[in-house]
C-alpha cells in the first residue's frame, strides 16, 4: 500500500468519449475528491429514458475515503446527477454562489436540501480536502460564476480547466485569471486536463458581448412581439435580452419552468439585474401592446415538451404564435437535436412568424474555447502530462494532436476511456487497470432498474410489435379447453388480418400436438415450441419478427 500512496490516481467516470455526465475522481492514498457530477441526455435508442447518470459504484465502495465534491459550474452536464449520487454518498459540496444556488433548487425538488452540506467558495479561494488543496480560479463560460481548478496534490499540481472560453470582455465580472494560470505554469504543472468541445474550430470564440450588439440591432427594427429562446442556464445571455428590452422600452415575460427557476435564483443572488416593473407575469401579456413585449422562453433545442415546441404546436396554454411574431433561437443545436430544432423552426414559419436562428445572424456564441484559446492555455500552463477531457473520441484525438503540435511528446498525452485509471508518480504516468463505470439509466422514479435487456425488449416492441397467445389446458389430460386466443399489438390489426390470425391459431394447435409426446405438464417446453414454431411461420409469411408471448393457464 505504501507504494500506492506515492501515486496520484485520476479516474474519469464520465465525460470522455461523450458530451455530458462529467465526473472525475482524484485519489491519493486514503483521500478521494470528485470534480463535477453531471447527467447526459438519452440517445435515440434509449426508448422512454429520461436521463443518463454515471455509475458511481467505485465511489460507493470507497465512500469513507471521499472528502468532498468540487463543482466547476452550474450546467446540467456537471451538476445534474448530484441528487441521485448524494443518496448513495452524502459528502460536502464546494462550489461558487450561483452554482450552489442552482443546485439548491434541484435538491429542494428532490426533498434533500436539509441533508446535504454545501459550502460557497469564492473565485481565488483554496479549500483543504484531506491531502488535496483545491484552488478555484476565475474563468469564463456561458454561465456565470464558472471556475477552473488547480488541484494541489503531494506530488504536484493538476490544472482542470472546467468548461471555458477566453472572453476578454465578459458581461459580468473580470476575465479569466490567465495570470494565475501562468504563475502555476512557471512553478511547474504536473498535468493539464482541458475542455475539448470546440477543438475542431479554428481561431477564437467570439465574446458574449457580440450577441448583445446583435440583439440591440434586431430589437431596434422589430415592429411586433419578440420571443427569444435560449438555454435557461445562460444567465449572461438572458441579461443581454433584458438589457435590449429595457433599452427599447419593452416589458419582459419569462416562460418555461427551468427559465423561471434560473432567473429567480440569478436575481436573488445578484447575478442578474432587472429594473423594477420590467418583468410581467405570463398571464398579463394580453394587456401589453405586441411591440412593447419580449417573451424569454426555454426550448432552444426543440425538446418536445419545452415551452417553444408547445407554442409551435399550438399546445401552449398561455402563448399562441401569431403572424408577425419574431422568434429568435439563440443557441446551436446540441449534436443529435438538429431534427427537433428544424421541425420547430418549420412549424413557427408555418404559423406566420419570422424566425432568426444561428445560420442567419450572430445570435449565439459558444461557451467553449476554439483552437487558438486552447493553444494559449497549453502555452501558459506548460504541463508535464496532458489529458484532454469533455468531448467525443474525435475531439479528444484532435486535442491530443494540437498538444503534439505545441511540442508535447506523445507518451505524455493520455486519451482516456471512462473507468480507466491513470496513475501518476512524480516522473512517470501510465494507464493501470480500470474500475467499474458506465451508464445508469433514470426512467421516472426508477434509477438503474432499466438495463440493456429492458431496452432491447422496448426496441423489439417498438420495431416489430407483440403477439400474445392465450391457451387454457386441462392439467390432468393436457387437452386444450379454450383457445388459442390471439392478441396482437403493434404487429397487425386483428380485424383486418383475420385470415392470418386464423392460421396462427392452427399453427399453434399443430405445435401443441407436437408436444403431446413430451411430459404433459412441462409448460416451459410447450411455450418454447409454440414460440419457435410461430416465429418461423410469421417470418415466412410477413418477414417480421414480433415478440411472441405464450400464456398457458392450467385448470
């Protein structure tokens, strides 16, 4: 064990080879700290799943070693899994004011607020967690109060950028603390873990202020009602909409549950400034002239249940899209959401609205650094080892290439998989073994009770439907007393396929006579014979493979 104590173990449990569910474990001797704990949105084939959270069995097994969870910022893919994970390992949480304000909301919804210890940390502060000292470094991103971390360990400093961009003219507060990163780089940094989301984009990410200028231009020329859809968590973007609305004498109404929550928290904590009397309740909007109103709403990703999607489908109780409305979608579709977004844009155009989206104007800038900003961070931090984080495999690979171009040797760059363990001693680093990791699916109130087999069945049912064969058999003689009755769901409509259903009955009867020679009461083998015979018959007749459920009742 003494040998192991000299090594720093870095274990990503999420956030690599994927966008979302970011969580990284740092372990040294008997101390563990966790950085971030986020969720991911379900992929298309995860039918009915609400969200995906990381598998934290390794942490549950070592819960007595965990000293705390440190958060870089308040986005769902960095804090969203906490209500579920804290039920299994309840440890103190450290984060900036807005990050913990948003988390407090989440924990309140889950009825867990009183059980969790949260400590607000200011940018620039250092927190002692066992053998680790975690320094919070001022950063900029598409949400206020975000930080990078310098994790001081007994064998050196690890710099974790969190999600960031370098914005020299941020909306609120000061720019990223590049001077501190340079200072750390001068003293010597053991490893850099850096955001890879925009590594494929050349140049620099535009400043958030450019969006404000575009909003002012659009608002100045708008003659009717304006609706702006953006991410609820992008407090600075919402602030710029508010600023433009105030400048041109418009009232503001907030729509969408998450948007209302975030705006309330941000105003309460002083991250958003709204003049008295500017915000009006959504129920009052009919009393305001259309050219004096802005509605800020959720739904920039075209999510089917979001406020904007419901407006586009005429299903929203309070807001009806009318010809002449101007809708601004101030976001880029997350990979995979493009279809949803374009469907919503089409529906809005059909209703006579004008829609401005990213392809048409500078109404969105990314919160992530492009190549030149990444090069600047690498050059300032000058790390010995490098692990690209926060990206799909191609992003991590491209970021590794970028580090090579800056003169880093290939053997010091680690493109990691979830669950793999990177062991670093002062001079060397190597991937050594792995721990339990993966996805836990959340469906309704069930956490982890839907696994691959259930998903496989859901896929099978969604693609091929179901046939239920019901038989009643006399226990003594094994004779069929009633049935077989055939119930079809999602396979064919029974009334229109009576001939086929009749043939299915005959095939089932024939299959049963085959079983007569076998044990009379061996119901399992009878069910299997019925299943196999019907599967072959239906495939031959329809080239489809429905799920077949034989139900045998004994009297």
